[in-house]
C-alpha cells in the first residue's frame, strides 16, 4: 500500500517538475472573429439569459 502511494506522489512530482516538450512545429494562433449573441427570457418567473459565443481562429504552423 505505501509503495502505491509513493509511486502516485512520484508521478505527481515528476509531472510538476519536468519541463514540457512537444514534437509539434511552432505555431501562431490568431483570432479573426469573436461573436457573442444573447437572448433574455423568463422561465418559471426567473430571468434566464442564453449566451452563445463563437470564436474563429486561424493557426499558422511553421514547418521545417
């Protein structure tokens, strides 16, 4: 039991102290549109707001 607990905390420690590395090429993301639509209504005498957010992004990757 104590070995399992030690391994658990060892995995947590390793995940928080090791640097993150990815093999993906460098990329740049740019937001080209950000739309928010809101509709107000009432449900069982309570005020309700329906909000829909749409974000359009373009990702540019730098391939080697």
